[in-house]
C-alpha cells in the first residue's frame, strides 16, 4: 500500500512536469537476504504501476540502518540497498541496550559531570561518537566498498544537533534529516563543518 502510494504520487508529479526520484526506504534491516526479499516485493509493485502508467520513472530502494548487525554487515547489505539512512535514535538504543523512554530515570547522572560523568552528552541528543559513531563510520566505509556512490544520511533528532551534524560531515554523509524546527541549526552546523574542513586542509 505504501509503495503504491509513493509511486502513484511520483507518477502524478511526472505528468505535471515535476521531476521526482522517489526513495523507498525499508526500515530495521538486519540481513542482505531479508532486504532482498523486500526489495523484490517492492519492485514488483512499483514496476507494474509504472508500466501501466506509460510514464518513465526512476526510483531507488534503500534501507534504514538501525541495528548493529546491519551496520556490521553493511558491505553485504549495500549489494541490495541503493542508499542508507542511519536511524540514529534506534541505533543508539540497540547499540547501548538503552530505551529512550526508560533511560530518563538514570541518564542525567550518566551525563552529569559532577556525578557519574559516563557520557559527555546525552547520547539521544548528540551522537555517541566513540560507540555508535564507530559503527556508523564502519558501515559507511564497508557500504561504499561495495557501492562507491552509495548515498548516505541520517534521520532523527541527531540530524538537528550541531555536533552530530559535524560528525556526519566528517564521516562522509550526503545529508541529514531533522524535524522542521531544527533545520536552521542543521544548516548552520553543516556550513561550519565545511569551513572547518577547509581550514584543516590549508
């Protein structure tokens, strides 16, 4: 149903001379074989609708990387996926074994520098570069060994955090996605990351 809605909307845009390239994203992938089954099912529906419409439409099928297993097997998953989007909220939960909903009871002490000081920042607000970030970096490197032009980004609250956006730039992501009110922060952080990168190269 969702694939049909996306493709029919894209065809309607094409008929109105609005250029679109829909990206259909499969969530919570954990294995190449699993993604292949879903990719095949997606394309069967999409291609049939496109053929019936007599409209030429390009589209991509990719996946959300939200599980450590998917990040570790990114080279295999990239054989099927045409793009990755890191679901950093869930990847943080599954990597750390923490629930965003329940961690609030003890997480302040983990972040408080006068108490446990385990984390510098709340990992659900700013990417845990040492742990979750390592998985992200690994997945990007492995994914692009298989598919050099693999489009990669993140979606979630981290996309609107300045330090997280800079991390995303430094590991070679193409984009970040954030809630509307955080877009100005993301744009500013992205610009700062580019300027900082140029200064380092000089």
